[in-house]
C-alpha cells in the first residue's frame, strides 16, 4: 500500500482538501450548537479559506510547472530576467492564494490596495488555469490525431514552450479588459414587465432592483455612494435589494453602509438575505443596521404595497430567506414560502424577492400563482470562464424569463461584483423595472 509520503504533491493537496471539507461538515453538524457565535463565524471563514487554498494548490503547481519549470532547460534559464520571472510568478500565486484571507483581516470602509491586488491575481489565476488546460487539451488532441504521441522533436518542444506563453498573453489581455469593464459604473437596464392582476392605478410603478453589491475587501463606501446616487436619479417608487449586500460583519463595515440611508423611495426600500449574509454569521445585526437606515428586511414575510392613487388597490410584496440558511443550519432562518406568503392570495398580484434562482424555481413549484420573482446571485457568471458554470447550475441565468402565462422571473447580473474586481462576458447592472397593469 502506498503511504501518504509517497503520494505526489497534487494527491496530497486533494487529500488535504478532503480533510478540510470533512471538518466543515463536522462543524456544521456537531459543533454549531457547542461553539459561541464569534468562534463559529471565524471557524467557518477559516475553513472556507483553507478549503479554497488546498484546491488551488493543485492548479498552482500546474502553473509553476508550465510557466517556470518548462523553461529551466532553455538558454535563458540562467539569466537575470528569468530570475525576475520566477519571482513574479511566485508573487502572483502567493497573492491569489492570500485573497481568501482578506475577509478575515482586511475589511474596512474602503478597500485596501493589497485586497484589490490579491483578488485581481485570483481572477487572472482562474483565466490562466483555463487557458493552460484548454491549450494543453488541444495539444494532446493534435498529437493523437497526427499520430505523434510517442515522438519527440524540436517541433514538440517549441509547441510546449508556446503553450504557456500564449496562455499568459491571453490572461494579461483579458485581465486588463475585465478590470476596465468592472471599473465602469453599472449600466441602467430598463425592463417593462406585465404583472397579472396589478391594479390599473399602479400601472407604470417603478421598482429599482439591486443585487450582489458585496461590500467587503474590494467594494467600499465610494462605490456604494455612486450606486445610491444612480438609484435616486431614477426616482423609483420602490427599491429592493435581493441579497449579498455584504461579505463582512455589520459592525466592521458600518461606515461603508451609510450611503444606504439616503435611499428615499416613497413606497419603501426592502431587503432579503443572500447566501453571503449567512456566511457573515451576523444576520441579526445586519437587520438592525438596515432598519436604522429605514430599509425593511423581509424575513419570510410580506407587506402590502398600496397604490398612491387609491388605498383600496395594492399588491403583495414578499421576501424569503436565502436557502443557504438551511444548509448552514442558521438558527431561526431558512426559506419558508408559506410563512412569507401568509395572507397573499391569488386575488392580488404577488411579487416575491428570492436571492437565488433555484429558490425562485422551488417557489413557483409550490405557488404557481406568484406573478413576478426578482432574483440575483448568478452575477451573469461575472468573469470568463465561470459564466458557463453559472449558466449550467441555475435554472434562470440572467435577464427576464416568462414561466407559464402569467409569471415572470427577472435575474439581476449583480450591481457590483464578488471579490474579483473584474467582469468578462457580463456587466454590472442597476435594473429599472416598470410594472405594467394588463
């Protein structure tokens, strides 16, 4: 039997990842009730950071071999430039790995430069791994089809060296494009949605949808203030925030949240939790903070939105907790559609706020009389090549979907971004939804 010491380093990393994952499951199942709140919060974040880093270690070894070891036998290997290149690759990988730990130590009113650099390297790391894998697969396919799998020669060596060079160049270009795209203000996307049984007195009611702002290591007060200014300029009747507002505890990042107090929609501003609110393990404090800014959390509950023109006309606006609360066994939280829609009958229009598209699907299976669901979570994939995964994992990916005759689902691509300050194949968005009475 092969001992652990005899395993290749990639296999050791995989075993370490499995151990960390098992410890996460153990913590959630058996230690959740035995640990105090603060300890549980730190343990969860530390475990998530360690799990991500052990998985990344396998990719980092491949990057090092492809971009450094491949060239050690070349004539340039002894040059000063090659030494600088090795240092640059090492620093790049170190920054990418450190990004997950910034949530523990580097969250403030405005992002630290280190956090921005670390998450930028993480984004570039993902792109680089993709191109190294893709180009490697193409190379192997070419060898197989050409019948050269067992032959070696100068041409093969040149192609082997070309692969990492091309992957690095593509990564640099796409990283710059992604950074520039994400640095732009969110686009304002205006969408008209017919809402079955919406009173005629509420025709053209304007709802502004925000999602996935992710205040934390790379998004701070300046960006949130910009978003608030853009929302106020739209003059919405209602503003809704459908989760993932923050990645940090309320107390730590409170100064960055203050611009939300300027939102003044006449029919109210409402909030539902996303999965990242539960990762903070600080949902109760977030609810209290948002209430102090006159933002009402919908914690498996609903409110009547009454027409400004007629007090007898109204529709039901409901919100559910994010489904991650059930996974984490977060006490007192979890998606409860029956409770959220208590008092909401099919005689009036129903609009539901649910962070994840999968929750929207489950809600419609239980209550097909819901007329409109507003979600987020997917970020439109945020960066290439993650777009494909986000598309495959969610029943609704981004934009407007019609389900049946009288139901619509709108999925926001996110108003900012999570961690990585880049967007490729997606664009940050503030959604202006115009509700139409049939």
